[in-house]
C-alpha cells in the first residue's frame, strides 16, 4: 500500500497500463520530458520513451485528430487536452467524429481512446481555465464520462477506461491534484458505471462528483452533529451512470441532494434529479435539491471564486434547512 497524491496517481495508473500493453501510446502538450503542466505524467517519457509518450504542437485539433486516427486502426491511445475548457476548440472532433464513428460503421471501427483533461475550478485560473464541463461530454451519445475523486479510484478507473473499447472522457480535477490517498499494491482495475457509497446514512442522500465529494463528506460530518444522518455517494462515472445505487439510497433516506460544480443550467445533477423524480417519486419525502455553481463565468478573484463554488458550508446550510434536524423520516 502506497500513499500517493492525486497527480502522482495519474502517472501511476498510466504506467500500469503502458507496462501491460506495449502498443499503448500517449499524446499531448508537454506530456513528455516536462512531465505535464500539472506534473501528472512525470517519469513516463523516461520509462517508456518519447515514441510512446509524445509531445505535440499546441493544437487540440491535431492531438485528437491524430488520436482518433490511431484508435481507428487499433492502436490504444491516451490523448491529453491540457484544460477541459479547451475541449471547445476541438469539440467537432469529439462530438461529431469520435463519439459517432463506431455507431456509423455498425461496430466495424472501435475506439480504444481515453481523452484526459484537467477540469474544474478552485485554483484561481479564471473564467477560461476553470470550467467544469463534464456535463458537455455527458450529453453526447457514444462517449463515456468519468471523474474520480481519490488517487485509488483514479488508478482503477484509468485502467478501466483504457481497456474499454469505447471513447472515454476522463476528467481529472485540478483542485484535487495535491490531495493524498492510499493506493493498493498490485494491478488495480475498477469498473466504469459504478458509484460508491462513502458514508452510510438514513436521513438524506447527497450525490457528489470529483472535488465536491470531500466537501460533501465534510458537510455530512457537520450535519451528524445536528442529528442529520447523511448518506454520501461518489457518483464517479456519469456515463455509464449507476442509477441502481442512487435509487436504492433514495429509497432508504427519502431525500435527495446533488452537489455539482457545473453552472446551474443543465448540469449533470439535473439529470440525476430527473431520474430520481421519475423512478423513485413515491420514496421521496421532499423535493430533490441541486446545490450548484451559479450560471456565471467563474471569477478569478479568490473570494469570489470561493463564493461561487459549492462549499462544505453551503452544502451543510442547504441540507440542514431542508431536512428535519430530528433525523427521522416524515
């Protein structure tokens, strides 16, 4: 068992799969000897060589165009888009080509392709480098979407994504890069489409993703002091989505909250709330509630960014106002 930072876990997970499969390659800006702008690929070029860990020009279209061509010919590829905001630059390739080609060829072409990207706010990078865009990818048929919150999950879900025959957009949260966690020894392979119940509870369900997971857990501990027993679920994978775990939790607790970094309009939490409302309506003791970032560009100023993004305080306050502090279901 090793303790790794989130950023170290990225390189650890990629290295595990590059050792297993000598045909696996990685493309991206500064991913080679420089070790990546977030230092998530340190040591990979030294171990696997610059032919397999390839630096590219500053062109998102070139990165994904090359990655798509390689994947279509059977070469498994990890392609890094430095900031998730920059997916907008190459969105045609992602949404119209990569996501649809397997369907349009009736399965004759597969896509062993993982698009890694640094996502989310909290690090004062401003409106064009701080967006949380996992909902962009979630809405496109043909893409799988993953956003881990811990080093161990990152390694296991990276392996599952690389081994999957469909294209996966893999969101690594910038605000989690320095966090630490234990990673088991040996090969780690997780399962896409599986959520995790991180804290058992009886009074409400809080579903969170990536950076919002530790904030939801902190809020749940504070709620417990008030007699509110919150269950916290790390969604982990938006596509496939583990609806069974979410619905089972709501059936037990009767109240449902989502904590999402997306701007409020059309965030992933809206889809979860819709599913719960349709499939677990009679289990609910109150309205499902979304805790989100406002529908605004994210500010660069520290105080304003902190105010805009969901925090442990805002989660605690929202849930405590909505759930009877006596604990039991009505």
